[in-house]
C-alpha cells in the first residue's frame, strides 16, 4: 500500500462529530418530539489505536428532565452481515418504509412515512450496524477478520455498548436489547457477555429466533430440522390452499398444533429409525406427511420422508409456476422453467430489499444529516467470511442466555415468532428454549408471542401494530416487576 493510500485509511478511521437532527412522530394520541444523533463510535485495540468505526443512530425523547432515568433499547439485526435497517425503518424507529398493507413490494419510488407504532414512547433507542454492515468498517481487511465471527462479533458489540453507556451517561438506565434473526443469536450471547462486565439487562427481545443452529442445519445425520420445520410447512400449505378441504376449514393454529404433535411423535420416531423403519410405519408416516404438507406421496417417498426447506419452497406450488418465500412463505414469486431443484431466489427477500436500500440511503443523508460517500451495506458479504467457531459442533448461544438469566434472575425475555417464517421457524425456537437447561423457577420469564406473518412480521401493518402493543405491555410489566425472592 502506498503512502497516499495509508493516509486515506488513517483518515477514514478518525472520529468525526455526530450529526444531530430533530423530528416528531404521532403515536396514538401523543406527539413525540425527539432528537436523533447519527455517526461513528470507535472500537480500539489494546494500544489505543482505532480498529473499526461502528455506525449507529441514537434517538432520545425530548423534554425529559433526566434522560439517564429513562429505559434504553439497543437494537440490531442479524445475517450475519445485515445492517440494522430492518428494525430501524421497519418497526422500532420513528419512521418506517411504506410497504403495501400485506407487506409486499410497493411500486417505486419508495416512501418514508411516520411510524405510528414506534417504540420511542417506551424507551430511547440506539441502532447498531456491526463491522462490514451499513457504514461500519474496520481499518483494513485483515483487521476486519477478527470481528467477522461469533466470538469477535460479541467482543466488538459488548465494547460498543460499554463505551456508548459511558459517553452518553446511560449506566443508570434500565437496559433492554432487541435482536432479529442472527441478531437473536448475538443478543443471547451479549446477554451473557455483558453481565460479566457488570451490565445487567432488564429485558431481552428476540424477534424470529435462532440460538442453536442444529435446529436449522439440514445436514447428513441431523434429522432435527425436518421435525422442527414441519409445522411451518403445514401452515404454509394451509395458507396456499394445498391441504384437503377438511383441514382448510380449520384455523391455521389448529393445523399447526396437529403438525407439532405429529412431528415430535410419529415423525421424529420414524426418522430416527433410518433404514430400519418398517414398511407399515413408513406408509403411515408418508400418508400423514402428504396430508399435512400438500406435497405428493411420490415426491415425499423419493425424498426419504425428509423435506428440505428450499425444495419445499420450490415444490409446493411448482404446478402453478411459482415459488414461495423463505422469509415469508405467504409471498410468491415467478421463476424460469429451467430451475428444476430449488428456487433461484427468495421472493420474500426480493420484496423488501429494494425499498429498504433506497429509502435508508435517502433518509440518512436528507433527514439524519449524515453525509458520506460510502455505500450503505444493507446486507453484505460478511456471511461468507463468518467464523462460526472451532470444533465439530453447531453454533449455540442458548447456553449464554441461560447463564445470563441465572446470574441476573430479574431479566425477562420476550420472543416474537411468525407462523409463516421458514428462516427461523417458531417450533425450532420452542425446542431450543425447552432444551437450554433453564431452572424451573426462571422458565416463566420467557414470554412467547405468535403472529400470522413471516420472519419480518412487522412489514405487515396489522402485525406491526400488534407487535408494538405486545412489547409495550411486556416492557411495562418488566419495569414494574418486583425483585425475585431469594429462596436459598
């Protein structure tokens, strides 16, 4: 690298003043005036040099005598490799992207509108973009590697939170944290990491949860995902009218409960038998799979009773010439005739990526006043570089969550799951919570709410409102909870 390039790199990691803007939003019968600050916070090495700059946006409610007494919510998305734009302009922030009422793609140009269901009346909010997402960046590619992994990511964000609390005088604030998708993996890990740093959470919000990746990894020798995805397959087939008439007349919740019972009973037992399964058992299980998934007996038999997620997305409506989404299995997309096995793309991702990318770039510069020539990485390539950890094991941060709850028995957890989420199915999350070894006295501190939507349930107007109502009620209970009595 020549001297000019080195100087430019050094300049790019200098701290600059945060941009400050003001706005207001009406929610219910209240108008909330707020201040927004956007910019970088440094992550330093052991010698005090800046390794990375993390972009964040910080919203505070105006007119508060002592802001440090107000709850603070720290929010991020997942990927890994995703910016926080989805939670920022999808559900939590004071502004949101205008989608069609059912959450599908609107025609361009894309509009930013007031979010009447912002969480700003519940808490002040800071949205964080991890390294190599949004505008956040390391000083060079080699340094970035130490942040692009399960442990390095937790190191980086726990240091961000420590420094943010210090610089903004928020150590006394009741602290909440919200993550979505891999952000729930990150959130559970941070809950354990932070409590060891003396930072205890009042509450953790997990939206579309995955804490243990064995539940999602369709791999040879791991039959667990086939069992845990089945209820969402059934809900999807019900939504698309692919079940028989007797089932279509039932509410989707009833279909899901029936599929759950079959999945952890006959189906799980059959898969564990492998080649030892008898013809009679195989025939009975095959009949039930046809009934609950809408797929043909021939296809399920050739698949050895095991339904891969991407193949399901392609197969369910193959005869209609469309595929169903992974993030939201209600959303359909057209596809070329030459794709025989799995879909070419996820139509539910295609529905949200263009409006969020275009709108945030405009919002950041024109409304927040943050000026940069950098491209905002809404969903970058960090996933391909991610270090998932050492050893022959699946990534699992549920142990961190268990440890955090045991060390801080006042912490409450709110879980939001969508019935049509094929990225992080609700039954997989339930399985993880019931297998994390949490003491019985703490199990009631995990509250789960369900929504008739997908991975990003908030893009649909009805679920956006319900999620806000549920979170606000839960947070109110958390802040009013009496300390747990010491029984020992």
